[in-house]
């Protein structure tokens, strides 16, 4: 069932001996495998697909180039890195999240004996508005409107023994997300059809969205629960339909849709930077409070997608094997 996924994601452009032509050729065939293999019946599919694929490859390389140096995840250094402190809140929480992450566990239960490894930490960013206390000068004020920054749904992706390997996986997985959007757009446009080819597209989309096998878990894809919301699914379908009026009725139309998506990757993966000044409780501070003990300035990269309004921050991290608890009998819930 997942054979097309193996072909689609087989390329890692940093492999020894890879040339630009080989990378581009492999990526184009991955696009076809990941959308509709019948596109190969079009004599000019490579000519039409090449510029769009080049654009998407350049885009995912830009994502990789913007990654900062990996931050170390460790109990000993937890309080020293403002971003790590803000992302987890406590060393115990960090230890529990890392130790129970399925990608980390799968990686360490494999053949690797690496004493340390690299990954991309992703989390949903949330802001909650409350009334709290604030010290102004020597006066404690109550019921002051405040915004509290927090992070949830932590995931560790693109796990690798080396930083170079992690960066290569980032490019591969970001490219995968763009192909996912091309297939999703095709499927949405045929939402009212029940013919065999359309059913095949839907099955392929479901496979691409929910393929879980060790380090192959979706990277930029949806957080748990989002696809199960009927209203959200219908809104996604309606929006995709408006991107190209009328359902595609030929292979030529299918290829046109795929080229359109890959030619504009910035529509589907919007990159940005989030910066804030917070205290140690996560309360966001204004300019007049941006100095003092217990005040941290944090900056994180983040990505948003058309159907995922909540921004997702991401941070390259470096983790020692000794920091991860792999005892299956350990009750990790006790760490929270």
C-alpha cells in the first residue's frame, strides 16, 4: 500500500555523488508517484513539471538554510536557554516529552549506537489572555490584562545521527508536504465523484497524510484531531475548489493543477519568525518591562499553512542518548 511513498521519499539530495540533474529528475518522479502515476502518459509531463519542481526544491532549500544552530536539550542546561525554557516550562516536562516521543523511541530502538543525535522540535504556539497581578514600581496591581505564552503538541521530527542528515530530512519532508497539497487539491476538486480513479486519489491522500513508520511520520502535516473535524474538512474542500474553478476532467488538467501548486510553494508553507519577551511564567511583557531579572527574549522560526491557523514553531535540537528514558515499564506520566 505504501510502495509509492517509498519511491516518492527515496531521494535525499545530500547523498554522495548526487548531481542537480539527478536530484531534479528524482524529485519530479516523486511528484508523479505522489499524485497520479498516469501523468507519465503525457508526452510533455517532464517539460511542464520541471520549472515548478525546481521552484519547490529552491523553496525547501531556503527553509533548511534558515535553520539556526541546534540547541541542546538537557536537564543540566534547561534554564540557560530561554527558548528551551519557554517551550517546555520545566525540565521534567521536557524529559518526559522527549522520552515518550515515538520518533525518538523508534530511532533509538533501531540499529544506531550514536551517543547523541539531532532532530527538529515542533510545537503549537498558543496565547491565552488573562487577568493577573503585576508589580509596577513598588505597587502590586491586580486584575491587569496579560497574555500568557505557552506551547503544546510537541513533536520531534527529522531525527538523525548528524546535523547534516537532519537538515536533509527537513528538505525532503517539506517537499513531501508540497506534494501532499498538490494531491489534496486534486482530491478536493473531485470531492463529489465516486469513480474508481477518484477513489484511488482519496486512498493515496489518506496514505500520504497518515503514513506512520518510524522516522517517516508526517513532518509539516496536521496535528492530531484536525482531520477529524467535519467542518474543518469541508472548509478545506471549499477553499481548494475555489483555487481552480471546475473539476479537472483530463490528465492535462491534473498536471496543470500539480504545476500550479508546486510553482507557488509559499502559499502552502508560510515561514516567519516569532519574537517575544516573557517572564519565567510565560507572561508576555511590554517594552517598558523588557529588562530585569527573570526576563527572557526569545526568537523562534514558525510555519503556518492555509488550513492550520495556529502557528507552529520549530527549533533544531541536539539530544544526548543518556537524556532519553527508554524503559518500557517507566510511568512517564509521573513526570508531569
